[in-house]
C-alpha cells in the first residue's frame, strides 16, 4: 500500500511557524514523509530586502538565509506531522555543521530544499539539508535545532 505524502501551503506554514515577511523563507513544503523527509520550495524574487545590499548590481541570496530556509522547511515538516498548527510552536538553532555553498542563488531561481531527519522525537532534532537550483547543488549543511513543543 502506497503512503500518501503530505503538503503544506503558505497558509498552513504560517499557522505552524511564527516567521513572517521578510523572514519567512519557504513558500511550500511538499512530499512530507512523516518526520523523515520533505522538500521545501522557495521562489527567489528580486523584491526581497536583502538584495538591496547583497549586492547592488549583482543580487545574490545570502548563504545564511539559505540555511535558515532549510531550517524553516524542517520545522514545517515536524509541525505538519505533529499537528502543531496554531499551537505557538517555536524552533531554535543549536548548531550548524559541515555547511558548504556550491553555487549562487539569484532572483528568478526556485530553491528546492531536501531535508532528512537524522535524529529527533523529543526537544533536540538533527537534520541534513541540501538546497538545489535546477538540480544543481547550491548549499548543503547539517543542523541541530531545539523544538519548543507546546505542552500537551
């Protein structure tokens, strides 16, 4: 029997994580397979505020925002699976490891973030993320986060 994978649109994403413009960095999360794997999508647009200064005449998405987008994608995956919409769910970075940047991400790109859970279930979760544009690796990192899950 084939398992039906879940999806989170922008409305559900905003009900799960507290981030808002200009720091909401994921537009949709698809292929949510429990808390094991998912794919986040970010449409990179020129009107994002970081492009005003990074860099004038040569806009490039800052690497830290790519890593943040991967972390937000991971948080949405956990939030969908644990039914955390509308429950004041917060997530905090604990560490970022083995982070490498391989290509520029520029306006017009669609950033696809593939997230895999390495450890989780309680407060501390570890993920691996790969961000790609047109199938080409842009960033990869392992990151650990503390999930401030609401009391049941």
